[in-house]
């Protein structure tokens, strides 16, 4: 059996409200383990128990029951903390210090000699991209810069285990990528990285194992490949719709691709009717975009239109050849056909109730048989709110 | 261990040195000394006497108020702003953290008492009065007083809000200062009140031991202007204060150890 960096067994934490003494169960029997040298993603909605678990592991919170070991040391353990680097959620540091002084303070608390403190601080400050901000007090740092400073101080002791609570929070896309690269580099150095996040694309991109927590209980635990179903859930098809009869150039919407210069005009659409339950985009009137042939949407589990493009998800066992024939007959041009596998996001949304993660409602994978057609701007906004909008 | 405590102490010193209220208190102390010069000129007999009394009272009063202010805020803000999350996750015991915070506060208060004392000595010299060893002893006693009050404030701050901690610490300082007067007041009271008062006074540090000028000690009058306590008394008072400081910090560490930083 591989050596464990973290071993948590039946961990519970119950708080009581100050006056009414009402019980709040933040953790309810959480059990999981992290092998050494792995990147472990800890995923869950707000209030699921991610931060409580991490704070319990780091000795900030005393568990009500259960046991845990870090690097073989039972909690609470100062010996273990010697070998751990920790970045708290939304870190707040002494704002009168600069990043070098913050690293120096961390180094002193780890008992590092002055020369090593200085060398490590210099190296880490450059590594997290704060070289130019060395002399500035942390008071003047942006949220992303504070996050980087937090990463630098967390790595001062050259830790065996790095625990990061929401390390991508507040970072721009470049910063997120840099943190992802840093996490991967840490693993390459043989370190174990345990991090919590909301951003599922980050988890899918870099983790060896994942745990999903909700309502203080672990919902799933394993490698991303183990957790998600490998079977085909559906066929994703995107077609470009024909222009309506008598229309000139197709109307462009924000985000829709420009037609290439000199492209042949789309053939006239055959009998084409707006399907029931599929309202036009809000900004469609008065010069209506191409209407949708009802035959194309038959059997689709999800329909979405962006400008003159129509995206559908067909059932996994749908007759794709027949559908393509129908699409050609309707004058539509096939843009893309791809099988749709389950993603970590699908699993997450399945395990987490909409009440816990209300913004997940209407997201891909949880849609009813036929979803409304959001405008491009609306779709982008929804993705952004979920924190999953890629650059 | 010493290195970790020193790291926290230095950081606390830097943090406290940035608190503008402290500079306001310094200005207030200098203003009080100037007022003492003015009052001294109005005095019929000894202008230097007024300067010494006002100067020493200023060290005791402003030093203790500063100790309460720092004690109740410095620990609380660590928890409130969650800066403590980064610290406690490092290989440092919570008692080391408390000791470091106290040591940092002690450094700040020592500097302040030193500045207050220098201002008083300058004023006394301005008044044409010599600086006696009694003044030195009184300043050292005031320093012990300030350090003890700081430990009281830290103790309350380990489990209470700044407002309540401030009220409790202020109350203990006042009661500790007035212990002999309170004992005298209840001497003629009913046994029940007498016993209750004595028990209550036992759990309050004897801060009056640090402010002996103008009191009667072992049947003799003690005054910074005349016969003052010997250095042995100063030493014993210091040991007494140290005992309270250690006890209060140990209790604070115990309470802090049980706290969740959620």
C-alpha cells in the first residue's frame, strides 16, 4: 500500500450557536486518504465543509470526533506542521510587511537560519511572479498578488505536503494557469498537493484524485477517470442553419463567427417552422434569425442556438446518419459532431443539490429535455458566474 | 522556541508601532508634563514636587491605559483579520504565540515608559529639582504595573471581545490599585461583606504594590519626595508582578489553546 500523506477517518465537527446552542454539523464522518506525491482536488459548493476540513487538518479547528494523520503524525502535530505548507482561503497577511518580510516571518517560524530564509524568499518571490513588487507593502497588493504572496510563504519550508485552500481564487486566467503549473511542478518534485476549489476545469486538468464534499459529507472520492462514467452520454451536434427565405446577409450576434468572405449563400430552407417550446433569442425580433426545422430538434435532449448556429445533444443511441441526412435536407451545414462523455462537472452537479449550488440550475448536463435558448451574452454571463468560464 | 517567540514579538512590535493612537498618547503625556510645569508655578511650596507627582502619575495612568488598549486589540485583530491562520498553521504552539504577542507588547510598553520617564526627568530638571533614586525606583515600579496590566488585558482578550476585555481589564486595574482602600472600607462592614470582599480581592492582582508613594508601608510613610521604598521592595514587587504575569498568560494560553479559528 502506498504511503499516505493525509489519512482522515470519520472526521466530524459540530459547532454550536452562541446563545441558542443550536447544533451545526459542519463535517459528518468525512473519510478519505491522499497518497504521497499526488495532486488531490477537494471540491464542493460553498458551505460544504471544504474549509472546515482543511482548518481541522491544519490545527485551526479541533475536530468533534474522528482521527486524522498528516505525513504519519496524528493530529494535532507540530512535527507534521514542520513539513507542511499552508495557504488559507482568502488570505489576509500583515499589511505593513512586504512580501520578503512575510516570507522571512514564515521562515523564522519554521526555524530556518537567516541565509536559507533569504535564499528561499528570493527564489520563491521570483517563482510566484512578485519580483517587481518586492519593496511594496502587502497593503498595496491586489487580491491575486496576495494569493501569490501566500503561496510564497507557504513554500518557505520546502514542504512535503502543500495544503492550498482555494488557491485559484482571485486570480486572473494567467495567474490561474501559473498556479496550476506551480502545483504540477510541486508534484514533479515529489511533493503532495491537497487543494480545494470551485473551479472544476482546474480539478480535471491537474488532479490525480478528487473528492467531492457536500453537506459535510464526502459524496465521491477517486481518480477523475474512476468517478465519471466512460460511456457515451449523447452526441453533440452543431449545425449552421440556412438563411430564411428572402433574407439578405445573416444577422450577426455578439460572439457569433463572421462568415468567410465570398462564402456561398446558404440554400433556401425547406419547410421550416419555429418549434414549440423553443422561443427565439430575446433580441431576435424584428429581423428574425433563421428559424429551426422541427425535424432537426426531434429527439434532442438539449437545444441551444447561438446566432445562426444550432447546437443539440442527441441521445447516445440516436441514429446520427439519419439525423445528418435530415439536416442536409433542411439546408443546414454540419459544423461539428462529437460524442459527449460525462464530465466532472456533470458528476458534481449530480451529487450537489440545486439548493446548495443554485447557479448550477440550467447548466449543461442538468437541463430538462428541451432547454430555453439563452442569448450569447446571457450564456457567457451564466458561465462566468459559475466560475467556469475559460479565457 | 525562543526564535519563534521572538519572531512573533518583533512582528507585534512592528504592528504596534504603526498604531497612531500611541503617538496621540505620547503627545498627551508631553502635554501633561507641560501642564505640570504650569501647575508647579502656581504651587505655593515646591514646584518640583508637582512635576514629580504628575510625571509619575502620567507614566502609571497612560502606561496602563496603553497596555489595556494594546492588550485587547492586538490579539483580537489577529483572530478577527485571520492573520492568525497563517501563523497557527506553522510549527508554533499557541502558548508560544501568546508569549510572543505579550513580549512584543512588553517591548512597546517598555519603550513608551522609557519615553514617558525621560519626559518626566526633563521636566523635573527644568524645575531645578535633582533626580533622586526614588524617581528611578518609582519608574521601575510603574513599568512593572504597566506590564502586569498588559497581561490582564491579554488574558481577557483570549476569550472576549475588545470592548468587554477593555472593561474587565480596566475594572481589575482600578480594583487592584484600590485594594488597601477597599479593605479599609469593609473593615467595619458585616462579616459576610468583609469575607466576600477579601475573596474578591484575592483574585485581583495587587497593583497597589507598584504605586506606593503617598501610602503607609509597615507603619512608615512612603513618598517619592522623601523616604521611599528600598530596591529590595522593588525586586519583590517585580517578582510578585512576574508571578501574576506568568499565571495570567498561562491561563490565556490555556483558553487560547481550546479556541477554534473558524
